[in-house]
């Protein structure tokens, strides 16, 4: 069988030729299986292709998919099944090609498409896992360029928008800047936007073999250290690191930013918050983690009222990311002066 539609989750695995399938399936994080799309009418059936293009799955499509957990508050949550045989049905948990057993649905997001399991994908008679094509994990960071950590109180709050503005600024000023997405669920759209705006190289946890970072803190930390180590091989002046989802939650943001060998290279923290309560909570949570927020952005800062309240009551500089970001740039230049600027 030759595959026509290939999702982005398997972007690092060569699947252009004829593929083999096996009937024995041992469910594990990252395992690649073959599935058939079932009814698509009224279902959430968006597919992110390996090129990054967004399209649709339709009934009868046969594609590779990857087993993984997901814990999205605004979209779907699901688990890896304990057992799996051909003919079982799973749920389409993410556009990138993640499947599993649904455990929670945000009603606004709709109903996931069902897929039928056809078997495991084989290469030279062996099962495929996206970990097999991953960069090496590391226990610690031995050295790194300064890291700007861009975090948020929740998904879709302006992290990528801010990083894109920073990327454009540094590109126009001649710096070699790279990007990392260290937490979240597999989705190429954010890394592609970062590249479009001037980042020379962008890597994410999928490059380290993780479909998402809600599988466990130890793996997430080792994958993050591996990504940052790999990016530093290009001797960048600066690393812009996006942490998908929120500071709190199951995507292991806090364990990564508090890991000693990562924390010592974080030169600035920028947090996107949706409202004043979220901004206050972010301040308290980041203090608990040993950080002072350097800049607040996101919807809370999209009006003068929000900026004034945050700065007067929380003592945190704040700036909208919808237009120019002179305050953020000035602070970053001050923090990095003598380091890479």
C-alpha cells in the first residue's frame, strides 16, 4: 500500500514508498499505526499534512497516525489505550495525526472523528515509533545561548504572535536567532510562523520524538535539554523558546523551566495572559517557581486599561503584542547587553 495523505506527526519518518502493516500492536507513546477515517459528516476532521498544509480527512482515507495522550482544555483530551487490535476504533485527537481514546471534549470544539485501526506500521519488519527518528535526549544542558522563555496562562493567548515580532526584529538587526517549542501537542503551525518571521531554525518536541509533552516530566525535561543542545550546535546568539499550553496544567511547563540546568540560561520571561485574574495568578505561580515575570503581554495588555492596572497593581511591565513592541525590545536589549547584543 502507498500512502497518499501523510500527517505532520510523522514528518521525520520516510514514508514515501510502499508500507507494510502488522496485526500485533503494543500500545505505546509515539507508536505509528495505520488507521482508516470513518464518518466525517459533522466531525472535527482537520488534517495537518507533513508539509504543514491544513486540509481535511474524509471517510475512507487511510493514513498513518500516532498514539499519545492529550490534555487540552479548549479542545480534546484523550489517553493511549491499554490494548489494541485491528478493527478497534479510536478518536482523532489532534490535526497533526494523534489518535487515542477520548476522555474529555470541549463542547465548543465539536466531536472528534472516529478512525478504525488497521494495524501497526512496519519498516523492515519492525514497528515504527517517532522516537526512532528523534534527536538525542540529554539529562542536562552543559552550555547554551541565552533563552527568552515565552509562556502563557493558557493556549491561544498570544505567545507565538510575540515570538514572531521578536524574530523579525532580531533578524533585521543581524542576529542569529533560533526557536524552540518545548511543550504542547504536535502542531506545525506555530514553528512555521516563527520561521516565516525570521528564525533561522526552529525545533520542537516532535523532533525529540514526543507527540506531546503530557506523558511525564522526566521525558519532557530530557527532550527539552536535547532540543536546546541541538540548537546550540549552530552557535546562535539567542534562543526564543515557546512553552505551549499554560504554566499550570499537564504539559510539564513548570518542571522544564525549574530544571536547574535550563533555568540558569533563561535570561528573560514573558508571559501572555488573557485577563487581570490570569495575570495575577501567573505572577503568583511564577514567584512560586522562582521567577519574576519580566513582561506581561496577551489580551490583558491589549488596552490601556489593562496595561495601567497590571503595571500599577502588580508591578510588572506590560505591553500589547498587536503592534510594535518597543517596551519589550528595550527590556530585552537591556537584559542581554554584553551577553549577545
